[in-house]
C-alpha cells in the first residue's frame, strides 16, 4: 500500500504544482527553461505513475474491503464511463465539446474516478480513485480562479474535431469494454 501512496503523492503532487504554487512553477520555468521544466515534470510524472500502478497491483493481491457495491452500481459505472474517452479526445481536439465543457480532461478524470468508486470498494480503490477525484475537483476550482489559463496543445479548432472525439472515444470505450480492461487489469467488465 505504501508504494501506491508514494506513487499518488508523486504523480498527483507534480500535477498539483499549478494549483498550489503557480508562482513557483513560473519561476522554475523562467529559471530552468520550459524544456528542462517539462523534462523534469515528465520524469516525475512517469516515476509516480509507475509507482502507483505497481503499488495498486500489489495492494490488489491482499485487498482490504471497505464496502461491497451492489451489482447495479457496476452498470451505473459502465454508463458513467461512456463519455470519458470522448472527453479525453475532446481535450486535444478543440470543438463544440471543448467549448461547452471548458475542461473536458478534468471532467473525464472525475467521471472515471467516480465510476470506479461506485464499482469497487477496497482500500486501494478508495485511495487511488478517491485521490484522483479530489485532485480533479481541486484542479477545476484552480482553473476557474486562474487569470491566464494554461493552454493544452492539440489540433487546430475545427468542425470535424467533435466527430473525431466522439468516434475515437467510443472506439476506445468499446475496446476497453470488450477486452482491453481485462488485458490491462485482469478484470473483465462484462463478466
């Protein structure tokens, strides 16, 4: 469990710098240069991601059950996951979805975390998905307060971007539904 916690602290910590210390972030970019900052950010993110994935895998081997969700909540979780991948695509494909939602990636993370909290009740699940849900909410509040929003690199705005986000997202969702989730996590979504 400790590796999961360290991974979460490292991964969500580096992703929270613009929330808790935007001036420090700006000073680091100014001092070190944008490329060096992005390199350090990427390495810290990767290290945190590896630790949290490995730690979560270890924690799942000896689960501590906090609650047992009723089977109906698993169906609700599958429905909540339906917009997640289209929203992730929309974060990088500016169009009507992005304009309407404003922060599609944060909404995708919040829906993903909520769906997994509804369908899973172990301590590791609550730590992992609860931490991501709290982070998404904190970042959403932070983004609302920023004078100058950070730009997300992506495709140029266009009318076809929404179609690509929906189509690509639904294809990825179907892939997870029909095998990718089982391949990655050992858990079949349709069993």
